C-alpha cells in the first residue's frame, strides 16, 4: 500500500507525509502500522516539496524554449526565487510564452518518476547534457547511489522529496526582474494564489553585490569551494572574502559620519551577526574620529513576569512588547540633549533587570549604536529627530548554490550558525535549536522583515567560505540526532547539504580573523574583550 492510499485522500494540497523522522513521497510504500502525518504548504517541508516540483516544471518549459541553455536558480525574493539564463534577456512576451508552456505541463499532470541511479551513470548523463556544474558536484559525492527524477523526457537531480506529478503545483506566477524573472509561489496563508511580488530594491541590491563578490572570488557553487580546498587556496579565499566584508563596513561608516548621524539602529534576523557587525562598525567609526557606544536592545527587555501571555499560555519573546520602548526613547532623547542616563542591564538567568545599570553619556563626536531584532521598527525612533538616525539591516544572504538548479537557502545557513553557537556558548542541544527554529522564523516574518526596506544601509554578513567551516563544527552534532527524534528529518536535510562541502584541515581555522562575523558563531571573537 502506498502513502497516498494509506492517507486515503484525493486532496492535492497534500504533497507528501512524515513518518517518524523521515519524509515519504505519496507513491512510496507505507507499512500498515506506520503513523503518517500529511505535509502541505502549511509545513516548511511541504513548501520545499512544492518549490522543487515547480522548479522541475519550469526547467522542462525552459528546455523547450531554449534547448541546451544554462538556467541558474538563484536566491529568494520574498515568497519567490530569482531565475536567470546567462546570456539571455527575457522580455514580457517570452515570459508569457514560458507561463503558457508551464500551465500546459501542469494541466497534463505528468508523473515525476523516481529511479535509483549509480553515480557513474548520472555523471555520464549530465556530461552529455552539458551540465558541468552537476558533474563537478557529483564527482565529489560521498555515495555511490542516489535518486533521479524523470518527467517528459528529462532527468533531474533534486535534494529532497517531490510531489507525484506536475498537476500538484498549479499555483505560480512569473515576475520579470533584472533580465530574468522571479518564480512566485503560493503561501501557507493563501495556497490558492501566488504570493504578491513585493519589490525590495535595497535587499536585491545587496544580493547583486554578493553575486559580484562571487565573481571576484571565482565561486558560484559548492564544487567551486571544494576545488579551492583541493588546490590549497582556502586561506587566500578567506582573506579576500574578509577584505570585501571590511571594505563594505568601512563604506557604511563613512556614510554615517558624512551624514552627521548620532544614532545607528542595527537590526537583522537570528544569527545574522548583528553583535559582531556592530562592534566592527564601531571600530571603523573610531578610525573616522567618532567614539561608538554600543547598546544591545536585550538590555531593555521587560521583566519576564510582567509580559502578557499568549492564548496558549506562552510568552512571545520575539514580540516588540517585550522591549521597554518608552524607556529607550526617553533615554535616547536625554542622551541627544547631553544628559547622562542609566542604561538598564538585563539578567537572563533571573529573567529580570538588575537593580543597577550602566551610566552613559554622549560626547560631541560620540555615536550610539543600538543592535537588536527590532532595531528598524518605527516605534523605537518615534519622536526622535530622524535626521540624526542611520538604520542598518544585516542578514546572511547566501549566494552560493549546490549547483545551477539547486540553491542553498539563506535560512538554512543561519540555522547552521545558530546550532553551532547555541551548542558552544549556550548549552543548547542541536535538537532543541531545531525545534525552536519554526517559532523564530515566524517571529522574523512578523517583526523584522517587514521593516528591512526602511534601512539606509544593508549589509550581507554571509561569507562564501563559511559552509565548510560550519560543517567542521555542525556535522557530528547533527549526525548524532537519532531517527526517533522529531527533528531528525531537518537534521538530515542540513547534513545532506554539508556533504557537498569539503572537510577542512582544522589548521585553516587560524586564518579566520578574530573580528570575523563567523567568529560570533564558531568562537574566538575578540570584539567584546578588553
């Protein structure tokens, strides 16, 4: 009996099922006693399955339109993903034709057929297809067998489960962008319509900058990173990558000083490197003659027992009301007037503020840097003179792919960072970090990302060399999560991504500067040490 038969459903919103810690496709066999939980767009893995399956439909259509042309699936753009064909500019007529072909394929309800291939067989196939990126990746694959999918005369290799057929992905949209397009997906809240395209020029500008850095560094895919390691060029790669970071931070500091700013608000999602970025920005401001005073928004947390409870009795620690916003605004106003204030200090062990805080005053050339997830929320700066405020949004916007057709999600890289940091410095087991991640992500979507375009500067904290480093610290932790753990599937997915990056010589770690953004997660950061 198949999973679909066991679920006894004709509802095409069900894309697959979870059994224990594994994801089963609807056509997979299922034991009679197995407990199956259906996956839909409401689930993170369900959304990934939908995107993979829709990507196959799109690749089939582009193959028909542009036989033999390279297709590169790049980064997230809201609830969509940016796609381009190097050397080809798609106009509105071409996009309309692409959509017509995709809808024809969806209506045909063509099956995605799964088959196990030997590694050499797959390498020969992709060599014949001219997909050098996949050939380079598969030559470094640590397993002899893997799953290939076939549909309408084309074989593809995706990194995860698929829907049964093209008819399961009828909802999509195409938005022209930068000579390519954004493939828009439905959302969990509105599964019957593609998400609206929201133009975020500052966000996209930084992705463009990161793509240029990829060109400078000569790295686009995981196999390129592996080649650097094999050629003993990783140390030089780290140095150039860190120099690009430093140059970008210096440019932001110059803009702050030139604009006469006195307050810098730094915001970003979890594990984006806000703390280290703020410290490094302070160093560059000092080079320009300004003394930076750094304040964490965490110190303005209200006492935990004073916070309102959610409907389920829990406390939403990501919400703005956990911060004493009136006190923050009052103290910033006083500092700008030249007064001395006592900045509170929050004790995370007692979940209360300490009785005595830290005295703080601003000199004539001082700049206050305030960092925290709510840094760009307009409520924080309401009533303050806006002309003295500079807002910075930081996030790890990964631009390296596994191969041209399989991207690495920025959220997965941030999750790996957090797993490593939480295990080393907070005593949190990886399975606990994984279990909290969906709640963290919901908080980001609600409290952080809506304000990112209000930033005056956007900084990408991603480092093109970081995945082999994170693999060094995270792989064993993730592999130790047992199959019966509810987080097993998420752990396996991250492990599969890391498999495609080389193991590093531990001696390489000493090449990472003590002020690197990555040091905030792997240890050895000296930004807060006297």
